[in-house]
């Protein structure tokens, strides 16, 4: 149990059967006490600056919401790069991501209560009228039960909650007669057939029109669902029951939660990521606080707050004790196996866990919340946004960032709990980064790659539902909001449900008594708020003292193993053998491996860690020949750097990661394939030549344009229709000869990405681009000096429409082991197949692969273990230069008994969010 978790309460003890009014009063008193202790000693942000930042948030919301209403409504979401709506079935399928779209104006419904929080009551009233007039919930479309619940049902209930509040105030919504609630009830009944399973766990998908398992439903054959998918229903379903008096919704949601609790792994009290909805068997047995599980924990605690049922708090405390015992490795939160909780299941973390510090604030466990939040903030400062996944040494694992709001959520809750102005500065950074890197003319675009700054043509509804709500509340004073936000609880989608529901139309469901709860030394914090005299012990700089050791954690240290190393220093014991130091020819190393798991629990832990490191090292070795993506950024008018295309690199020519970027105007070569001496050398002289793939080797093309005087080259795929949506990143190999004579940079674009530059060249006489290892910041002065006049508005609108393909090369593919960088699409022409790096002979591959990570990635971590080994005078047995090839065979034989766990690790490595 964590230190904070075992502290005594502040004396604000809440009876176990207390009404919410007493709970709320007690919590408010404790929050005031916490603030009074924390705010001293930190320089507060001025009222004027807070108002300025709050107004900036309002303008940003207007930019996003206004463009959705102008260019996308009534579609579900806005595609901000192409200024049009995303309609299910009319755009290329994105897989499970599209299950949130149901042709029900998703973004509008998700934004309803945000409008009220931001004091846009007139716009809210107009939006409600549009929902009632235009939205149809009876569409023949298969949707995610989870997403539809939190976004649509939650959005309708949040809108209803604030509509009746405004009506009671007597100024707005006087015509409203519970119409949103009736829509919510209709949707609730449409979701109920999903619960028709023996376990009570819902199917993951349902057809809004035809339900489940009918021929025309096209769903109902699934067997698995994620824990969060089944466990994140209770707030919305219970609220619907309490608003309407129809208890069936709360009963179904409770049954699903009860089943998940019964199926927890009893020895660890952890739950897995996915579960069979019919048998209750765990399908994925790894456990964490991120994707697949996150909001299950959140809803247990919040269900206690909203509904007052003690069993939910008891379950949450049981799980929380297990999380802090096994998953929490401050400041990291690492997935483990539910049956082997001392064994890490993966070596990376996903971005969704950023919500957890906020949940810990609600729990009252402030110290680990501060630590994890600060670690995440350091990652953001490194990459501008939180990558979708990053490793334990803070390298990018999955490079996307779909403008997730979880970090802003935790920032808000930490500020409310501590009053520390530091978190206002964190929020200011988030605002600056969104405007600087994600803002586009038609809204805000998700990041395709946080390293290159490339965009993706998506603006998810949760961006408007959550991000702007939390950012505005962060800077708002109480008088800036037209209602008391403390009277409501946030759902996982940040929708607002009134706390008075706890005493309204209470369900007849009784506390689950079918299982015994694990005995916990938890009596001191079950029913109390934190003791502020202990959380902030007479030290106004308490929070800062926790953050300070983590300031450089991303750049200058490796958090993994720090505690173990410190223990070794104290005891004088030898450090554990690390995979990177292992020598197959060293008898002592082989003896250590044979003893792992046999001598003690510590040896067993070392053995499991060593095995995990070996798998990670093997995976890294397989990627050594891969080169990172590059960026093509259009910087001339009217683009000004807003369009960034992720390009495939070449294994020859100028290395953009080592040299300054190349900037120049583009020109098409003649012949366009570049396979012979150019007939228009005057056109490409001093410019970046555009050439088509095919009919000769890439190196030959490079030599021909270089001889004509070009300063760089962009090869555009000749397979019409190829795009980053369907193909992994492509890198160009040499021709098997010496390519040192090629001194210009060469990059590769797929057909659809290349057409963006070609279309720009046809529409504008001069198109200037930047070839670099990552996108550069825009030049606001240039943009302001050359603002287009009103007569050019139509042309600029045409330009924005032309950017329909500025989604960049799929970097998830680059990060995913089963789709390596050097593979090429199945549509590759035979003439080019031998050029691809994946099929080129080893001798064709450039030997300059030292920088196989992008320049924006973090530097090497300080190797504390090497320092220890130097101290113990065993450097000769720990050479880090031993090749993997010399290790493979002995390790396979030594680890023969661990095959089951090795396979588990490999499976985890391939898992996707």
C-alpha cells in the first residue's frame, strides 16, 4: 500500500450510509483545507492572465465548433484538413475507430454541456433545437456500445441536466420539456439488447436499427469485450434510471459490474484487458490502468460518489491497493500479468493512463498523482504532445496523438486539489501547443506523428466534449461559471450529471454479497478525506518538492531499476545481470542465468526481468536497419507550413538527421520518371525535383536530377491511389553499388500524398517546400504579412479542399513490429520491387544506420548499472559490444523452460490500443 493510501483521515469522517449532501459538504470542507495549506508560497497567476487564457480557450472552442457546424454538420465529425464532414461509409474505413460514428451528429451531441460550461447559453439553446429536429437514432449502422454510451447517451443526459438547470433559473430554455431525456431513453432501450448474454456483460457492438444477432444486424457474433467497455456504463445507465424512473437500465449496468468483480483474479485482485462475454474467461490477461481497463476503475469510484453504494467504494479500494502494489512503479504505471503480478507485461505505456492522476486526486492519494503527472508533462515538453504510447525510457512507441484530453483532465483536478499555480502554467503550455502545432484553418487536426509534426484528417468529438471544458475550468473563477460545477460529477467523457440523483428514484438493487472482499488495512481512508496536515506537512512547497526530482527524468535518467540500484549501493551487493551486458562466452554469466528462478524470489524477479529485456533487445536489433520517417513541409503561400507530409527516407544521399534541412521550390523533371538525362535542366536547377517511381533504380533517378543541378528530390509513387492509409512507410534502397556520389537528399511520397504537391504546383506557380527530419515551426510573421485578401477567399477555400490527402504516412505501421518500415504495398510494381529495402540484398543497405531513431527522440539514459559494475571491477565481463548473434543460441537453450512466458511477452508486444 502506498504511503498516502495508509494515512489517517483528517477527522472529516463520513458515515457509511450518509446522504450525498453530507458527503459533498465534507468533501468541500476538506478541499478548502487542502487549498489553504497548498497555495502559500507559490506565486499565483494574476486574475488578468487567467482571464486572458480563459478567453483564449473560448476562441479556440469557437474555431473548432464553428468549423464543425459550418463544414461538417450534420455529419458525426469534422475532417479539419479537408473541411468536410466524416460520414460513415463515405470515407475509407478506419476499423474500430469508426464504431463511434452512428450518423447521429456525434460532435454536436458531445458538445452540448460544453456550451453551457463555456457560458454559451444561446448557442446551447440553438444546438438543442438542432438535435431535436435533425438527429435520428434509428439508423441501420453498427456502433460501439461503449462509445455510444459515453458520448451520445452521456451527451444527451448532460445536455438535459443543464437544460433543466437553465430552465429553473428562468432565463433560458423555458420551452424545454425533457425532450433530450426522451431521446436518451429511446437510445437506452436500443442499447439494452446488447446485454442479452448469460454473463450480463454486453456485446461490444449493436445495430441501432436491428439490434443483435438478426441477419440484418451484421453483429452479435463477437465473443470478447474489453473490461472498460463492459464496466463503463453505470453512471449513464443509473442516471437514466433515476431521471426516468425506469430501473432496468441501472440493473443491467450493475449486473455487468458485479460479473467483472466476480471474475477478478483473486490472488492479485486485478482484472485483465479483455474478457469472454459468454464464459467469463480472461482473453488478455495483462492488467494496467490504461487502454481497455481505465474507465472501469474510474466508474467504481464515481459510482460510489453518485449513487452512494458502499460496495462500489469497497471494490475500488481493493483494486486500488492492487494497482499501487503491482502496477505503480513511481513515476511509471506498467502493465503486469494478473496471475504473475510481479512480472511486467510490456515495456511501454499508453496515453490513456494520463487520466489516472486525476482519479488519484479524487481518491485523496496526492503524492503519486503529482509524480505521474509530472513524468507525463516532461514527455509532453519533449514531444509537444503525449504520444499514443511511449517506452519506459520515454522513447516514442506509437507516434500518433488524436488530441486526447486525459492529461488536461488530471491537470485540472490537481490544480483544484492543490491550488498550485504550477498547474496553470501546465495548462498554458497545452493551449500554446494546440494553437502552434494542431490548429489548422478548419479546426484542430490530430497529430499523425508527434516527432515530425505531421497531421491526420480527424478531429474527434471528445476534443470538444472534454479538452475545452477542462481547460476553461482550469482558468475560470467561480463567478465565471453560471452554475455551481461542484453540484455535478464528470463522466469519463466529461459530461455533467447532477449529484442530487443519489437520492432520486433509487434502484431496488441490493449490495452484492455473493463474494467476500479481500481484507485490507484500509480502515483509515474508506470513508474519510485526506488529512491535509499530512499531505502538505507545513510546507507550502510540498508539491514542488515532489516534482523536482522528476524534472529531468525524460532526458537524463532511466527510471527503471533506480530503486533496485539504490538498494545495491546500500547493501554492497552486485547489481543484477542486464541483457545488454550479457556475454555468451562468460561462464559466470551463464551460471547466473541457470540460477535465476531457483535461489530466491529476488533471483526469480531478476530472471523474469532479464527475459523481458532480452525480448526487447531482440526486437530492437531487428529494427537496426530501419530509418526514421522524414517530413515534407509546404511553406509557401497559402500553406505557411500548415501542411506536413511524412515521407519515406532513402538509404543513400544526404542524411537529413545529421544535416540542416533542405529548402527550395519544386519543379517536375522531364522525363518525369527521371531514368535518363533530364531534358529540362534549367527548370530543376537549384530546385527540388519531382520524379515518378518506376522503370529504373532510385539511385539512378537521384544521379540524373543531381547532374541537372537539383538540390533535392521527391519520388512520387506510380501506383495510383496508394496512400499512407493502406501502406506502411517505404524507404528507398540503393542500387547495390557505391552511392557516395549522391549528395542530395531524396524522399519518397505515396501517390495520394504526392498529389498534394502536384495539385499545389498546378494551382500556384511557386511552391516552396522544406525537406527535414521533422516539421519546423510555422513562421507567423510571414503568415501575417501575406494574409490573403477577401477576393482570394474562394481560392483559399479551394486550397483547403485540395488538402484532402494531407493525412500522412501511417506511423502506427512504422511502430508496429508486424508491419516493418521496409515493407512495401502489395501494389508495388515489379520494376520497383527489387528497390524496396525489404527485398534488397544486405549489401545494398547503407551502413550508416547509427541514427536509427529520429532526431527528436530522447538521448541515451544514464547507465547506472554500468557505474555499479565499474565499482565492482567486473567491466571485463560486461562488455556492451557483444553482438546479438553470439548470444542467440545459448540463450535459447538456457531459457527453454520459459517458452510460455516468452510467447506471452511477444503477444503483448504486438497488442494494439
